[in-house]
């Protein structure tokens, strides 16, 4: 039976399969579009929903584009997030491990 891979090795293999950031469309054109979008949408939408004001630093694709260039460039599919919300909550949501929590702290 093959030995299970550790997390670092699994991540390395995944990164090799998905290609570089540039290959996925994150190039100079993206950097310009990102800067313009953040200038027009400077606050994290998830923090705003929680009643906090936090600068956004990441543009998230609401629906993962998975290489679909039309979806990648669809500004209606973009949302401004702070890095913690993008790296933590949005990733959990995409992996199906995130539940919306009500004001009482219980999952909805």
C-alpha cells in the first residue's frame, strides 16, 4: 500500500498540476484591473457584513473560474476581501466546510 503524502507534498503536487499564477491569468493586465477594482471597492465585503470596516487587499472570484477566462474577467464575479477572509473563510466555503452563522452564533 502506498505511503500517504504529507500536506506539503500534496500542496506541491497540486501546484504543479494547476500551473503558475501567470499561466492562470494573473499577469500585468490582471494587476491593473485589480488595482482599479480595489480603488473603487476599498472595503472587505465580508467584514462589512459583520459590521467592521477593513481595507480590502484581495479580489476574489465569487464563483471559482477554474481557467474559464470569461468568468475570470467578469467583474460581476469579483468581490473585494481582506486577506484573512479570503484565505480562511472563503476557502472553507469553497471546500464545503463553512456554514453561515447567525447572530446567536449557531449555524444557519
